[in-house]
C-alpha cells in the first residue's frame, strides 16, 4: 500500500549571512593613481548585536512532503519514493543589515594635511570609507530555505541484493543535480 506524509516545522532564526555578488571587479590604474571597484551585490546579515545559541533574530516555518508506492515488476518487488523537504522561509527582524548595490566606486587615496592630525576632516576614518562603499540599511528580511528534492527507485533483485537509483537536488543553494546508483548486499 502507498504511504504519504506531511511534516511541519517552526524555525528559529539565529544567525544569517548571505552574499550574492553577480559582479565584483577590481581595477587598478597602471600608474597607481586610483582603484575602481565595480560591483553588483546583495548582502543580508542578521542582527550583529545578537549572536550565539541564545540569539532570536527571526522566526519561520517549513513543510516536508513524502510519498512512497510499492509495486511488483518482473525483476522483483520495487518501490518509488518522492520527497521534498524544507519548503519554507525565515523572516528576520528589523535589525537585519541589508545592502543592494549596483555601482562603481573610485578610490583615489587619502589626502593627509598633517601626520599629527590624520582624521582632521572626518572623512578619512575606516567607518566613513566603508559606509561610502557599502551603505547598509536596517530592515526586515525574508530568507528562503534551501529545499531538498529526492526521488528514488528501489528494486529487490534477490533475497540478498537491493538496488537503488535516485536523483537529489537542493533548490536555493550552490548544488548541482546528483544522480546516483547504490546497492545493498544482505548477508543474513
């Protein structure tokens, strides 16, 4: 008889960091007079003041779906299984640092009037330079979970040998399609 199941999960958003850089080019002029940084990037980082196991920076939910159907073939008893796990998202709070930047920044150096007063004009501090390149904003952010799709075909070829063929894919992740074949040998 066929079996199916559904599972629900409630999730705690503890820490999150996502960097998606479609373009990040760095160019230095031949004479060293300037550096160009050309970027198209999206960054999201959960609240940096709340980290570790006790941090609660967001909440979410996910669902898992499972189906299995046995059937008879000329070769032996078979089963097909299909499952999708972690379909869902986490909504992070309004303290999440986000950035969506598509621009070119030209750095021509720091002009120093006096070695004794490097930050005299207030524009040369590390924070001011970073803020001009990467202006983060605080806002709520939703992160989609990397959902996993699995499909297998199992056949009991003999009393002692079981063959499984399958495919696996993870959505929203750096993951290629995995196709596999494996066998189980039963000694007893």
